[in-house]
C-alpha cells in the first residue's frame, strides 16, 4: 500500500478519483469521507491490546484495516449503495434494494468489479463508453478506417 493510501484522507482521495472515473455508470454519488475507526479513539475498545498490531498504521496489522473512506452512490437502476474502501478493497456496507442485499458485506478488489457485480446498467454503460472510445480512436487514426466505396475505383 502506498503511503498516501495508509491514511483515511488518502483513501478518500483514491475513492474520489474512482467515483469520478466511473461517473458515466452512476446516477450520482457523494464525495467520499475519511472514516478513521481506530480504536485509539474509543477507550472502551481494547482491540489494540491483542498483540496483532504494532501501532504504526503502515498498511499491515489491525490498525490499518480500520482506516477507511466511505461514500454512497445511486446506481443507474436508481438504487442507493453505501461503500467503504479500506486496505482490503471496496466493501458494500448497505443497499436500498432487497434485490441487492446479497452484496452487503461483499468486498471487491476494484471499484469496477464492485459495480459490474451489482449493476447490469453499469455494465451496459461501460460497454457503450468503450465502444464510443474505440470509434473515436478509429476515426482519429485514418489507418484504421476502411476505404469508403466512393474512394475505391
């Protein structure tokens, strides 16, 4: 994990970039917020005393797993989903539709993987965008555009 992703603010910035990159396949989204669930802020929680954490939040051990960023998004289908990003990946924390309840608690390595799993409309939007970009690339590179019948003699 890079140093910038070892903090809740770093995770929020990464999550924000992913949401913006995937905006074509979302109805809307909230800007991610850092969620630092470190037990040092909770005097009733003794989980840091279990010997698994060396306390340096370096991307290993239990403290880094509690560093999170969270956001919500509205899928193209209209359902709201709440997502947390931590060292493990993108985890669905809640959904507004019973049809998608099976995804609550599921963690995905990538944001694209999460959206592909829970939103068929995202998949359609992603394929449309890829097709449009391919057509644009072909139009920009005349070597890729077949000769039109009018040009052939």
